[in-house]
C-alpha cells in the first residue's frame, strides 16, 4: 500500500520543483510577499530650449538586489558625452543620486545625435518614493541639465 502513496508524493514534488524552476528568472523581481516589484518608465524632455528627447526604464535586476536602468536619447549634440543619474525626488524637486554616481557610465552621443546608456545600480527603487532621470551637460558642468524625466510606475 505504501508504493502508490510514494509515487503520488514523488509526482507532486516533481511538479512543484518544475514550477519553481520555470519561475526562477522572475523570483528576484518579486517582493517577500510574492507581489511584483515596481517597474518605472520616463519620457525625457530637453531643458532650457534644448531639443533633446528620450526615454528611460528602470526594472529590478533578476536577483532582486538592484535596479537596471536604461536611457535612450535623441536630438542631442553629436560627439557630446552626457553624465546621467537616477535621483530621488522629481524634475521640479531635486534630490540625491540613487545608487552612487560611479554606477552610471556617461552616454556617448553619436553622429546622428543619439545615445544609449545602461546602469545596474546596487539598490532597489522603493515603491513609496519618487524618482527622476537627469541628463547632465558634461562632467565639468554637472549643474546644467540637458534633459529630465520623472520616473512613473509602469
């Protein structure tokens, strides 16, 4: 009588393990209570009459311990190098850099005025806070903002 129960138990364990393995890539994107962590998007707009436009996305890393941020720019000055960061706050109410400034590689603008940057910051974005992306003029002119966009939950 024990053999049939053992076979059923083994089958149930196999199904459970298979389900967990299929879900593994998204486990880091879940909170402790099993709900998804927030993903964010932003539309970037030029500042001070600049025609720069762009987009940004921020999503949890696969391990759930950080955030991957991607920025694309268009209509910028060919050959420019643009430092950029995610900040706490909003474009209208500035805050500090999130994840440390060294996590962000400056964006090189190509001959068509386009550029793309990606950063993996070592923190997750809190659902209860606000964030924005700043595109700075140059390393020597960090106070000049070329473009900005508030990150909103997706």
